[in-house]
C-alpha cells in the first residue's frame, strides 16, 4: 500500500465541498460528476438497453466471455448513483472476472421507495434468465446499498422459488438500515466518506415508513439459508464495517459459505478509487478471481 495514496484520497474525501442546499438533486448531481471525472476507458464496451422498464447497460472489456454475467447493483443509499457513476467500477470488475456486467438503473427513493429497488432487481434477474443466461455462470454483485440489495434480491428470489446465481459479491454492504452496529460510532472518526446522519436520512427516505428490520430492507435480519457462496469485502475504516461482520456471522450460522475480507484502513467502496489507490485495483483483482472460480 502507498501511504501517500491513501492519505491523499482521504484528504480529498474529507474536504470535498458539500452541496448547498443539501438536496437529493444536488447530491445526485455530485455523484454524476464523479462518474464523469472517472470514466471507463475508451476500449470499454457499453451497450445501453432497457430491462424490465429500467435503464441498464451491459459493460465489458474486449474479448470478454459473454456467458459469464453479473447483475451489478450500484450503491448510493437507494437515493443516488447510476450506471454512469459506477461505469468504471463495473468495467474493472467485468474485466477482472472475464465477463460482462449488467448495471441496473433501478428505481430509487424518495420517488420510488422500498421495495421498488428489490422488485426491479428481481425483474432484471428474471430478464437475464429469459435471455438465455445460465445461472451456473452468473452472479449478483453490488456495493454499499447495492451490496445490501444483492443479498435482499437473492432472498426475494428464494422466496419466489426462482433460480439463484452461482455466487454473489458484496462490497462494503449496507445490511442494517436501523444502524445498530457498534462501528457506526467507533469508526466515526476514521471514516472519511460516510456519516451516521447521512445513513439515517437515506434510510428514512428509502423505507418511507417501512420497518427497518424488514428482511428485504435490512438483510441482516433475513433468512439467508440456501444462498450460494458469497464474498464480502469491507474496509476497517468504515462505519458500516459491522454491517459486514455481523451479517457474515449470521449467514455462516445459517449454513452459507461466506468469505469475509477485512481490508486494513480502507474506506467505504475503495474499489471505486482504483485509479488512484492500488488497494482498489488489488481488491477488484481478488473478487474477479474469486468469481471466475465459481462461475467456471
């Protein structure tokens, strides 16, 4: 690890200007700007389509195996984020796993609160199967809220008797919308990116009055028995760290094959900063190899 890389990134994250006024629209615009500043490379293959009424895009590298597919669910607290903001990350993951990612622009709060995102991701998975996708070669992935949605989607698929993927990958997942993990407080001083107040605000917008312990909103409380192998990558400088450690413990107790990786000193979704942080590229390479092995 380059200490200088990490210090520079944390300084950028801590000192970035906050939208004024702090509206949903302003935060969405800032996220889109980040995507514009870190675009996928010119060689990236991006096919924009419509899936189950939602915008989506296939993202891959030249020569990738078209049969190895991942449904990718972006983060952003169920309120912000898009295929544009996550296009580079999706490209890097697709390249690392030698496949292609379907990045879904699922409906978000406050316009479309819970369970709209779950319904859209389930519909997108069904669409992928209808198009001839082989679940033995497929995975579901996501970061932050998209990581929680990755788990919730599989729980919903199981409840509906639908085919499950071969595996799933959760990057810094948000699994507890009630915010009861000890790391919410204990990591507050070291997390340069996520704040407790913001989590509670986004949770309230997404739930719109729904129980924070509804298992499809907070998969920490879900019955995940029978789910396929799962990789969780989380940094130790995250207030959401306990969302990963507690979920992994519960999932293992229910018989799920969970690989939990805690990356020292890494902030929330450090993978997205791969252009300036070597650990971002390293984590993507590891999850790519893990996924290839389970979708061979």
